C-alpha cells in the first residue's frame, strides 16, 4: 500500500449522506430571503452579485425550483453569509 492510498480513502464512509436537491433548493431560497429579502429590487441585486444572471433565474431560485451553479453559488457566497452557512452545512 503506497502512502497516498493510506491518506486518501478509496470509498466514502457508509455514513455519508447524499445531498437532496429539493432540500438544497429550499435552503438556498431561505438563505437568499434572509440576506436580500429586505431589498425592493432583490432579484436584480442578486443577479448582479451572482455575476450577471437574469433576474428571472433568481426568481426560480427564490421559488425553490433550482439552485445556482457552483460558480454562481461561490460568487453569491461572497455577499451572503446565510448562503455560506448553507455550503458549510451541506
């Protein structure tokens, strides 16, 4: 057994849980509401902070119909403490 094989397990532990997409979408919705819900034009502001996605896409996130792609999720995390907390919990 080489050194790398001892450090990095080949299989995930049996206790590891898969991410539930519906649950993640709900958590993202709650996080965006917590951090941006007070803004009048929140969809536009979130769209700008995410790097230029359309406000309509943000509306889908707010309805829990999807989640930002990883790049957008990370970009939004710079502006959203609640979204960073979701990433750390997941």
